[in-house]
């Protein structure tokens, strides 16, 4: 933040008119702090230059790094690479085509940087190398990473390329020097957690002739003379399809554009995307909002070529007629918050997501990843829930075309440990709903019965909680405890109420869960739990705990795999490099999206049932600017650090007592007024009704 302050001050002194013009043009991207959640294991994010949902993510690889290649505390870089999976676990994936500039003959595998010069905003990154004085500036479009290097001294300069560098395991690679201004090649590597593989083809274009030196360690040096303060612009195009397609996409997407014009295009894309929703209120909360909205829009990535073709997960090439095909999924995480957010703010993008998931089912869908992935990817469990959700929200795609594939997948869903059974039961429920929509009555009844079988394991493992219920990985659980997985029955809380003995018992035990710090916001299994008081008619407790997580210190006992001996006490969401609690990966935008939705006072607990739970927004005003002018405006009276209890809600001029709102009401546009006070109202939202 200090760097941004001094940069802004200098620009103001030099050209105040230009600065005010830039601030006005960058109203939303100026509220994004790209260094939030980039330190060590506090989010696993990075400041790479990219466009929304961009396939190319051009950014620094630091030493040491993190899962996406960058660690804010590092003062040494290995170079700049072109793709990554932001905020995921294991070692991440991507990091392809590492480029490090230098001067003279000394070939150092890394370089010190001048951290005071480091600056980034959406679509742009820059830093100066401390010893050589080289200024590196980066920008990108969807297909091409653009490097602009300014060499301070006249002499012999170079770029060092490492085609073997990778964040996961390298399987194979190769390159060919086409001429003295072009290199082409490929990189094949494993996906996140070394599951399956992807192949990236590349075409590198130099602005003037260079001399190549092949090194014994596999690196390639490109040497060229430079004058004092000469700029050198490198273009690196990526494609999942072929070298030829990479070059075609480079020419089609860039043409004769210069670095500054490409940078401006990227900035304008982000400004337009972030400006879809406008919030006003507390300055820190506004910055957190837009920072995390940015993080929510990094994956999946647009893997469709400029000629409208894409590579399927079976390795074959297909045509995307009238839509953008996306790849690079992490649905086990993102279905819980990010995909409901995208559907709410960007329904046109969500529709293309649904079509891309249909493609996934048609051409080869794996729970993790296959051997022919187009781009680095993570996992695809619960994709069937997204298809149901998109269909329920009116998206236009052919759901019935993949019914056979959905049935085939249903036979392979995990059903062993207690968490498997609950999550697979949710998938069975979604399949039952899809069968109903496709008029397949027998299959609907079959899968509904399979879904309700969750009650057996719930009674056995979750009905009575004891000392064994607070053990990470106990009973074979994946990254959680029985207490944390207990609440994942989004399709049948009425059934849970019945097993427990009523809504009051449910509320009491849920409050015990929070009051005794058994909740874990560092991972996904229980992040919907604060909104479950809405289901039991005690909405004020949802408002209390959502506000606590958003704005106040929390005790947190859990990492990803163990309960800490010394708990964390502090805010969970901060505008800082240590932006999350330790070990809280952003998981492809999941935790960012939780913040964005919850700070708007909205959250979809059951994906596939198109309603959003209501809680108290953090802002005075929220406007979703839908296309065609049908804005939805949320006006909030009296929001403050103490006022977070809802007293009254009015929707489109009429009193509104439900503690949830259907998607279609928001999507049609209109106005919702929410009045807040310091003391809870036990009347508003008490009769929760049907969800």
C-alpha cells in the first residue's frame, strides 16, 4: 500500500489532470489491492497480469514462492511465468515458460528485486530488478503475455528462458528456434496435486533479431544489444490446441497494438466487469469487496481460440458455436459460493459455464483431471449441481443432452466415509431434480430415495456429538471434523430438524458449534453454516455470525489438516498480504466469493434451489447493473459496526418478511430496502417458510 501511495503522489505532482482522469477511468480497479492474500500461506494468491477469466496469467515467480508462484515477502524472483491456478492446494499447477531478463554475461538463476518499485493493478504488474536496474512491466490479453523490459545501460542484454520450470511435475517439453525472432514449442505437465496432465503450446515473438545460446541445463538464452533506456517488448502466446493456433491467436488478438494499448484493453475489461456491481460505504470494506470480487473472476479460464475452436478433455478439437468454452475447474470448492456469485452478477458468463460443463460431460469428465486437459485444472465434483442450478435460473443450454453421462457418473460417486455419503447424497438429490425436469419419473424417485439414505449415516455419526466429533480427518473425513461436516445437508434440513427433535434443538446445537469455536472458516465444508439459523427461524443469529466473520475478531482452531495447539485470534478477512488466516487457501475464488456475497447480505445455501439467504449487508447501497437496464438496488439504512440486525425489509414497495429472496426477483431488477439496528429482532424472518 505504501508503494501505491508514493506512486500516486508522484503522478499527482507531475500531471494532476492526467491522474484525475485515470482515477475516474479506473473507479473500480483502483479499489483492488492485488497484494492482499499473497504472503506465504495466507491465501496463496498472486498479482499476475491477466484479463477476467484469462487463460494467460503473466506474473512473477518468487524464491521462495507459493502455490501460485508468488510470495509477497520474497525479495528474489526466478523470473516471470505465464499461467497458474490461483489459491489452490498441493503445489499448484502451471508456471510455464519462465523468463528472466539480464545484462552482460552473468547468468543467475534468480534476481533480487527492488520491492519499493513493485506495483500492480488488474491487468498490469511492474517491478525493477535491484542489481541490473531493469524495469519489468507485464500485461496480457486472454492469449498472449506481453513483457516490456526497459534496459537502463547500453550493452549486451539477454532473456533467459526455462521451459522446464513448472509448479507441478513436468512430464515432457520441447522447443524449436524457428528463426532469429521466433521460438515455438510445448510443455506437458501434471495438474494440481499431480493428477492427470495438460499440454500448453507456445509461440514466442521477439521485436528484433536475437542470438540464441542453448545451455546444458536445458535453458535457452536470447542475446541482443540495447541502447540506454531501450525498451524491449516480448510477446508469448499460449494455446491448448497447437503451436500454429498460438501464433494465429497472437496475431488475431494483438494485431498492431502496442504495450500500452493492450494494457488499457485489459484495464477496461476489468473495469467493466467489476463495475457490474456498485457498492458504497466503509472505505476498507469497499476495497475488500472489489479485491475479492477480482479474485472471484480468475478461473475457470477462457480456453476458446480466436477462431472459435477448443480442445475437449478427450484431446479432440470442437467448435464453440455462439459461446465461450471455459476450462480449469475447481468445482468441489467453488460450487459453494463462487458459482452462485457468478450466476447472480454475471448470468451471461454463468450460462457459458453451464455449456462448458455440458462439454465436459460429453468429452470426458473426471472427478479430478484427465490426461488431456486443455489447461491446468483441479477438480470437478458437484458439477451436476451447477447444471441443475443454471437450469433453475433460466440459463439456455441443453441439459438433456448429457443425461446418459450424468447417470454413468452417478455409479462412480464416492460413498464410503461420512463426508462422502453426505456430499454424494446432495448429488443424488440434484440428479433427482434433473430427472423430474426431464420427465423421467422412475429415475427421479430412485435418486430421491438414494439421497434420503443420508439419514442412516447422519443418525450413526452426526446425531450425538462427543469427543471423537472434533478430530480432523476422523472417520476418514477429508479436511474437516464431524462437527464441520455435520451441517452439509442443504437439500433436507427439515429431515435434520426431525432427527434432532425440532428447530429449537437445531438452533441450540448450531449456536454451541459457533460459541465453542468449532467452526472452521479456513476450509469449505462448513462455510454455509452461519446462514442455517435462517432455516430454523432464528435469523438474527445468522446476522450475528455472518457479521462476526466479516468484520470482527474470531477464534479459529483449525488448519487444513490439523487442530492447532495455539489457536488464531483476529479478523479472518484483512486488506493485507496476510489477508486470510494461515492455511486458508482462496481455493479458486471460493473464500473471496464468500466475502463478496455475504457482504452484500446474500448467500445461496443449496445450489440447485435458486434462493439466496438474507443477512445484513455491510454497505449503505448496493446496485447490480444488469444488462438492458434492469438494475437491482439494495438500500441499507443505518449500517455500522454495531447495527447489523435486520428490523424490516421492503421489496419493490411491499413489506417482505421472508429471510430469503428468490434469484428471479433479483434478476428481474427492482429495489430492496433493509433497515438495521443494534438490537436483534426476533420477529423478522422467524417464520422462515419453504426454501
